C-alpha cells in the first residue's frame, strides 16, 4: 500500500497555527487570572477605604446619606441594626435576608449573595463611634457587583486573545503565501525531474532565486547534464560495438576482393612494363591504403592494435603526394604543398596509419573545397604538425563538437568512420587532432610525436 500524500503546505502551516493558537489561549488564560487577581485586590482596597471612612463616622447614616455614599463609591450599602434588621439600603433587600445576631461572627472574606437578578460580593464590618447609637446602625454591609468583576476579567483576557488570533490570521496568511510559492517551485521541479526520468535530458531547470531550492535545481541540472553525457557515451559505445561487428563481417570479404583486384592490376602492369603511365601505380597505392584500412578495422573489431611500422616522415609525405595529386588533378582542385626543412631526418612511429589519417583529411578537403593547402612542419617537443586547409563551408554547426565521434557525418552516403580513425591514429602517435574556421577557411591540424633516429626493430610501440 502506497503512503498517502500529505501536502508540504499543510505540514508546515498546521503545526505553526496549532502552536500559535495554544500560545494565544495560554496568554489569554494568564491575562484572565491576572485580571481576576487585580480586580479582587481593587475590591479589597475599596472595601478597606470604605470601612476606614464609615467605621467611626460621626454623622448618622440616614437613607439619603447611604444612597449618596453608594453612588459615590460605586457600591451598594446596607446598614444593619443590632438585631440584624435592615435600617437603610441603597438597593431593595429581601425580608429576613440579614437577620443575624449582632454578636455573630462576620465573614473574613467576601461572600456571594444574590439580590434579585444581580449577584454581589459582600463583606460586613461593625460600626462604632459617637454616632453609632444615634442612628441605630450597628453594622454595614458593602456589596460589589459581581458582573463588574467578571467584566474586568473578560476585558483582561479579550485583548491578548484578540491580538493572538489576529496575529495567527496574519501569520497564517503570510505562511500560506510563502509555502504556496515553495510548493509551486517544488511541483515544477518535480515535473522537470520526471521529464529527465523519461529521457529528455535537454530540460532546463530554473535556478533563480539562489536559495536552497535554487541550489537543488542547479544540482538537478548538473545531474541532467551528466546523464546526457553518459547517454551519449553509451550511444558511442554501442556504436563502437556495432562498428566492431560490422568490421569483422566486412573485413574478410573486402580483403579477398582487394587481393584479387591488386593481383589483376599487377599482372596488367607487368604486361605494360614499357608504359610511362603512372595511373596503375596510383591504383596499386590506393589498394594498399584500402588494405591498411581493412586491417585496422579487423584489429579494431578484435579490440587490438596493429604493430607499429616506423617510417621516415618525408617518405609518408611523398606517398601522400603520389596518391593524392592525381585525384586532385582529376577533380580540378588546386592542391598546394608546403614542406618544411628537416623532414628527412625524422620518423613517425607507424607510417601506414599516419599516411592513412593524413590522406583521409586531405581527401575530405578535396571533396568539399575548391582549393586545398597542405603544410607540414616540425614544432617543439619532438613533434610534427600537418595542417590541411580548404575554402569549403566546413562541418555543419550542429555537428561542430561531435565530428570526431563514430557515426557522426554530414554526408548523405557517409558512415562517420573516417575522422574517428584519424583521432585514434593521432592519439596512438601521442598527439591530437583539431579543427577550426579561420577567415573563411576550414583548417584541420594533426600533431604527432616524432623521433630523430630510427627505432630498433623490437620497438613495436611508439608510446
């Protein structure tokens, strides 16, 4: 059973409201108790003042004076005789309500009494003095309206309670608005993560404003980018596996066909030994180059690498010139060669693979450009550099960062295997290959390591 969904908005808002309400009720109750205590203290103080004034008053407590004192002190006064009879009162008094002996004990604290529809708190004190015998008043009962006491309590509790609930309302509204924004951003982030989970790695995750959710969005974006790279790597790996399978299947058939074609051309060349036509030799050279490609494909399919065959750099260049110049001439594409001094004194680790990689770059330039320039030079750190320039449009912009990956090509009939082999060869020779656009020309630069002396026959690897 899947867990029930509980909104983060309610989980944040509900505890805050509950705690605020409890705090408001506690404060209101404390204020109510404080108001009750203060009201009782005020009643006690008023009672003591009235008692001190009337206990030995020299004037008689007639009905009019009793009523005036009642209005003045905001209390109710009842004068009682020595037999418990009511002499004067500021309010109507039921019969026999105060029938108690004069020497009876009086309550030391306030007592409740109901007079009609009103409830009062009262205390009685004895009167003595020169006027006590003249008006017959032996005791005086002072009554305080209980509703006034209750009203004071309510007023003491009402303000903090109203303040607390209004604060709760305001705080809840602000919290609701804030949590709504947070949950909206979380919901949007959830939808974007679901898009990524479905394979849409180009999803853009917002990272503004820069807070915890913004940092989370940035982390999700990095995860999406890494997943995209891993997916591309997986695709390339699968492509390479497919390349290995295709290579192993085609290499044997191509090798047999090329062997037959080469034998036929060599036999024909022997029969035309007096001819000065070099086209047959060019054809043989191209077949040998194709055989090298087939051998590399076969080794790649087996996960191996061909043994290095060191060769002088100048011999590789002459081989390229002899095989590519006729092709450029046939296509009517001017091909300019610029060779630096000292190429005769250096060697490359594997001549056939170097020639095949350079040939691939030059043939691509001849195919797409109307003018091609090739320059070979020596640079520092025992390296040589071959630069192929053409005035063609160059690779499409959308493939600019992937042209050296397997199966990436802009040619309708292409397989996207040539440039990956060029990069493989450059890395095998401890170098790099790159391309750029400069002043309307496309420039491919391959850099490889060289040696100034011929390696020993046992040195099968350059690096």
